[in-house]
C-alpha cells in the first residue's frame, strides 16, 4: 500500500531538512519526485541524492511566495510527466520575538512564506488535481498550531491557519477525489532549529516536552508523508497528523491534570 511506483510528486522546499527528507522518502518508495526550492545548490543536492539511489527527479529554483513560480512548477511537471499525484509544500521560516516587538517587515516575511506559500501550493496543486480527479496534497503545520510558547505568536498563527485550511480544503476537494492533509511535526533537527539546538538547556527543555524524550530526525517525518501520499491513506482527508513524539498530548494531559487539581481545590 505504501508503494508509490508510477506516481509523480512535487516537493516544494526540498533543499533542506524535512522537505529534503520527504523528497528522498517518496523517491525511495518509487515516486518520480520533482523538487523546488529557493536554494539552488541545496535542491540540486537533493536531486543528486535521489538519482544516485536509482530514482528519478529534477530540480527547480523557485520561490514559494510567488504564485507564478509555484503554478509554473506544478503545471510544468504535470505536463511533462503526464500527471501530478502528490504535492508537498514545506517551506517555513520563523522570527522568534514577542508580538509587541514584531515589525511589519517581520510579519510579512513569516506570513509570506508560511501562509501565502502554503496557499499557493494548496491552490496550485488543487486546481490540477481537481481537474485530474485524484491526488494527495500535504503541507507542513507544526505542534505550534496547538502548543503555546511565548515568542511564537505569528509563526504559531500561520501553522494553526494551515491546519484549518487543510480541513476546509479537504472538504472542498474530497468530492473530487483529492485528499488534503497536513503533518504537524514536533522538534526536528533541521537548519530551522539550529538557534534552539545551539543552547543545550533550550534543546533539552524541548526534549523534556516530548514523551519520547528526544528530538526527531528529518527522516522520521518522511514516513508519515509517504503514508499520507500513498494508498495506505486512501480514506485520510482533511486531517492534521501530529508527528511529535507525544508533545501535544502530553501538554494536553498536563493541562487536564491542572484542571482536575484546580477543580479539586475549588471543591475542597
Ligand atoms: N524543524 C522543526 O522542528 C519543525 C517543527 C515543526 C514544523 N516545522 C516546519 O517544517 C517545515 C520545514 O522546515 P525545516 O525544519 O525542514 O526547515 P529548513 O530550514 O531545514 O528547510 C526549509 C526549506 O524551505 C526553503 N525555503 C525557504 N523559503 C523559501 C521560499 N520562499 N521559496 C522556496 N523555498 C523556500 C529553504 O531554502 C529550505 O530548503 C517548515 O514549514 C517548518 O515550519 C519544522
């Protein structure tokens, strides 16, 4: 069920981290994987890795903030390969600071990549797949869509928006045979989290939040992406799959315990 032989995928944000791992993971299951990213060198490295392992892939330099770039890549791949079965939108950036210190430029930078970029991938792939009558679209949300951490107001807002966008878009495209889902990772060892991992106290504090007591490797997000892309997930639509080692549920359990303690105290 996880075999992707004969499927055509596009992964946007494939030069690094989670996007690169997903591109390699989809290719390992047999998909043709065309890769896009702003980082030309990085995306070519990803493609070289896939090709060296016997896969088929092509690199494109593109900016997820520009609808012409996203639509250009998706339509070109669909035309050249004859179909578009899987589209993955991964780019995300963060500016960590209290909201009251956020500048307009910082707000624009984060929302342009995370939210507008996600919208471009959802809409571009959705149009092609709706006409085709099949396909799987995956975007990357985050535990930040539910977990609360000061300094993350705008980033968390974009990730919560993506989570709700896939639920609603999944309802729009489901009748047309297209599935739309998100993955919400916990802490993953990528370039994005270098600032956190450069402080062992901060990195360990994150590990402590995770039931598995460790960070994820990027490849651990690839398996869930392969699942959502494949026939194994043929009845999974409009879903946000938390791949967080148990962070969000542990947080929720603590919150429940606190609520019980408060109730008991109030009753007592
Ligand atoms: N690393 C984590 O702990 C973590 C946790 C939860 C969610 N996420 C999300 O996972 C996704 C991938 O992040 P990552 O950790 O792999 O980061 P990363 O920095 O390793 O990779 C991000 C990739 O996006 C590309 N990119 C950035 N702006 C772009 C643009 N305008 N157009 C095209 N490509 C662009 C970068 O060049 C890079 O290749 C992001 O959406 C991030 O928010 C990451």
